[in-house]
């Protein structure tokens, strides 16, 4: 990912927090120069200085076979906002876009044992819908086993983590204030979130 030095996000804990908050990500692989992508919910784990991403494909998804042989790219991104030149002090300016994104690279290991699949599904339910866990636990074992046979569970150890926070860091203080004020009044949730991220960055 192209990251100008002033847009680099280097705080490890902030990167992990962002990935966990916007954990419905896109996994990309390429075979013979042709990219393929799937949108999946991920669990993001940190163990000491290592980061692991866990999720599962539908077994029928052909991309599940690609992740074993190839390096995968998992893209975490969500809030973004159009930045109008009206926020700038000089007329000679052009529009741009503010956003935050994290690119995580690594090779997948398939979790083949049923107990590992069961553990992944349990943690996924706990993270996304804890109220459903009791219902899932009470379902017949035969039904749960059948469901688990229909998925390919996997874990990626991240070997390269690239993070970008493009929040008008190269603009003047007046222009930053103009952008924050404009976006915070927006009815769009993405724009309000970008305003909040900009305000937090500005306060540091």
C-alpha cells in the first residue's frame, strides 16, 4: 500500500484496535495473475508480538483452496469521507478522500480438526452475537457437525502489516478545523467517524 510518511499508522495497539472494530474484511488471493476476493468476518488475536487472523470460508468457495498455497492479503477498512476544496484556505486546491486502512499479509493454515472448528465458531459467536451462544450450544451435535462440515476454517499468522491513516495531516490547522467542523455536521456516519478520528489525532 502506498503510504506517505505523514500518513503512516505505526502504533501497534491502535492498528489492532482498528482491525477489531472493523473486522468484516476482504481477503484477496491471486492465482496466475488473476485476483479473487471474499468478504468475511475475522477474529483478530494478538499473542505477544504476533498477530493472527481467524475466519472461515464456505466449503463451496473455490478461494478456500487458494489460501493454502498463496500469500493472502486481508484488507480492513471502513470509515471514509470525501474532502471538498471548500475547506481549504486557497482556491487552487483539488478534492481528496480521507480514510483509514490496514493491509495484513500472511499464509493461511487450515484448521481441519472438528474441535478447532468448533472453538473458532464459539469465539466468533461470542464476539459478534454473544446472546446466540446458548442457542448454538443447545443445538443437536449432529446438526452442528453437519454445519461444520460445510466450512473451511483457517488461521493466518500476519507476516506483514501495513497501516495508513489519511486524515489531512499535511493540511494547515485552520483547514483541519474546517474539515472536522464540516464532517461532524454531516448526516453520514462515515463522515462523522472520520471527523472524530481527525479530532482525536489533532488532540494528541
